[in-house]
C-alpha cells in the first residue's frame, strides 16, 4: 500500500507511523489489523439482510398454501414448510444481526483507539512552528472526530450500503423469478434511485464538508475563548467575547442551513421515488394477478418486497450524505495532521553523547522566512562549564539562538556542535534528554504537583521529588495545600500563581539534572527574596554545567562568566560584565538605559550627563557585584 513517504518532498519522522495522506488509504491502513473481523461482519450482515428480505418469500408460500384451499386434514402438512421457512428466516435474522453487533462492539472501540493512537503519534513529531499555527483544542478535536469518522465510514459500508445492496439484489432476483417484467421494473427503479441518490449526495458533499470544517473552526474558537476566560474577565470583555463568538456561530448557522436545505430537497426526491415504486409495483402486480400471470402469493410477495425496498431506499440518500460527511471529516483530519514533518532525524542518526557541554555555532545561517536572515555566518563557542548570559533588545536573536540549540528550528546553512557532534546528525530525543529549559512562562500538565515535578525524572522517588521542591523553594506552598503533592494544578497550571508555576518548573529541571541548562528569565515571576534564595540553589545545582541564561534584567546575569550581546542577529560584544562596562559600548548603553531593571524595547539614547543627573540610578544596584 502506498503511503505518504511515496511523495518525493514528504518528510516523516522515523518514530512516526507511516500514515497515508489520502483518506481512503488512511482508512484502510487503520483497518488493516481488523481485516478478518471486517470480513466476518460482511458475511454476518449478508445473512441478516438476506434473512430479512426473504421473509416476503415465506409469506408467498403461505399465501399460495392458503389459496390452494387444502382440506382440514392437510392444513398442517400444507403450512408446515412455509411456517418452518418463516421461523427459520426470522431466527437467522436475529442470530446474524446480533452476532454482527457483537463483532462491532468488539472491533469498534479497538478501531477508534488505533486511529487516535496513530494520529497522536504522528502529531507528536511536528515542529513547534506547526503547533504555533494551530489551536491545541482544534487539533485534539480533529483527532477525536477523525477517529470517530473512520469508524462511521466503516460501519456505513458494512452495515448500511452492503445490506442495502443485498436487499436490492435478492429482491430483484425473487421478482424476476415471479415475472420478468416485474423484476425488470424494480431493477430499473433501483438502478435509477441509486444513481440519482449518489449524484445528489456528491452535489451536497461540498456543503457537508464546509459545515464540518466550520464546526471544527467554531470549536477551536470556543476552546480559545474558554482557555482565556480569565483574561476576558480581567479586561471586562465578556460581552465582547460573546459578540466575537456570535460572528462565528452565525457563519456556522449559515453553513448548516445551506446543508440542511439541500438535504430537504433530497428528501423530496426520496419520498417521490418511493411513491412511484410503491404505486407502480402494486399496480403492475395487480394487473398481472388479474391476468392470471402471477399467483396471489406472488402478488403479496411483490407488495412486501416493494415496502421493504422502499424502507431501505428511503434512507439511502441520507446515508450517502452522512457517508460523504464522514469521509470529509477523515480527509480534513488527514490534511491537517498528516503533513510533512519539518524537523526529522536522519535515517542513521546516533544518540548525542554529552560529557563536557561545549557548544559551537559554526557559520550558521538561519531565516524564519527567506530571504530575511536572522543569523548570517554566526560563529561563537561556549566552553564546557561556562555560564553565559544573552542580552539584547527584543528581536535581536537571543531566543532564536536558544531555539536552534534545542533544535526547535534548523539552520539553512552551517553547523551547531555540542561536544563536537552536529546536533542535526543526532536524535532529537537524545538532545532534549540532555538539555534542561526553564521558560519564562512555564506550562504544566493538568496533573498532580508530584507528577509535574517528577516529569523531570520519571523514576524519581518521593524523597527526590521533595528535595527538588525544597531547592526550588516550592515546599512551603505545597505543604499549605490540603492535598499536598497530590493536588491537581489545573489546565496549564492555572490553579497556581505565576511564581508557583515557575518554582514547579525549576524543581522539575533540578530533578532532571541535565548537563546543559537554559534559563529564559527563569525567576522573573518571583519576589526578590525568593529569587535570591532560588538563584543561590540554582548556582549550586549548576555546578559544572554549561548554562545559557536569557535576561532582560541585566543585574541577574552580571555575575555570570560571560555575556553575549546580540543586536540584529549579530553578537556585537562578548565578555564579562565589568569588561563590557569598561568598553562603554553597546552593553554599556543597555546597562545605562535600563528602567526599573528591565530593558526597553528599542534603543533610547542616554547621555553621560543625563545619567549623572539621575544620580547614577540608571545603573542598577549591582556595583557590589562588579
């Protein structure tokens, strides 16, 4: 079976399942382990449909027996075979239908589980850029809806279309056996009805797909609004959010009306066609009976078959519409999730082995959107065990520098080496397992505090988790919570304050104890006393680790071994804090223009005279550190 890898420009991570990029191939891929169960269901549904449609044939035999007017002594013998046939057909219908139901109950949850598992495994390997371009809630909804639609598509074929095909085939065969003209009339009606129903359903497919896409979009907007409900309250924007959502709900309403009105026209066709079959079959059969060409039993069977065929056919267009909607949902899910992976490991990637922690950028060129380069031939070496601060205005390249080390993005040219190993040639898992990151705005799982801290080391015992919490100054607030370490933190840690989330993130990283540590304003949400305590503990934990710290408060990195000053993607200065101040260059300007300890967003010229007028207050109280 062809998969997505058959496309020459398609990249797929080695750990990701080889999912096809076409809806039908994707459905068959998901069904592959259940091929025998699917075949068994087809056989059982065949038996159930045949048993149901053959009931009029048994009634025909009974009617013919009645019409023969047997003597009282022959009644039991005359009716025995038709009654046994009728009882057998009803029993077979029960056994086959319920056996098929048992297989469906067994197979259905497994199929949905497999589909969800495959999609989630594939989704995990997408890059940060991909997740930045999609709503998390919409992606979760897409996985769930795609898995459900794979199930519904399968059941539509096995439990709807296949039994209907059996019903139509057996009905036409029985009627042809009674009278060729009657059989051809019903066969022609069936052919016309199926073709027109399919054509109408294909015309409705764009409406159904647009409706499904609109529902998914509205779901994403609702999730986004609920996620940011506290912001809406804080800014007194609850009416605004309702109005904002109303616009999308109106779009969904218009899409729904277009779809449902088209479906209503389809139903007009269904009922009209059903009336034609019913009246035509009964009228034609009545003429044949009057002419003596068919028996009274054949007349009764023709009437019964027409009613059964109408019963199945009346829902055929609706089933086609639902079927195309399910296939459309699968197509949307496949198109959204099964995209080419931006960052993948090379086929023979080796684990990264970090013993020292030396980091080197060698002729690195990088651009988010060509042709605008962020880095052009960037060269820099961070020696093992060095503690390096990164400073510069917003957009100067600090975060990009860190993201390239984490391999959240890949350079277009050049190499990034860790202990002389090109990280692009190593596995991403081995790279991430040996680098710790404390972000400025940490995100926690909606799990217990214990689980969130223990995420840094999955096999950590309770004592190790408590030790890490103490080092991160989190033990006190955890002890004050009734559930303690078992307390759930809420979605993304919403039950905790910013400082508490940051302390949990610090504890998690301390427990991980990786040889390279990256700090992105790691203590920005903490009060000064707590920050000083944690900074001392971090210094102890750093030990001989290689540390990279992004800072906007320059006083927090003034004591580090080295400071890299970024400006427009270039490292314009490199040295220790006092050395850089003595140069009175770019770093000196940053230092003197700080307001309240933070850098402004852009350059503000501060003259030496103005600084003196401020009594030196522009220089933060880190003179003792100098």
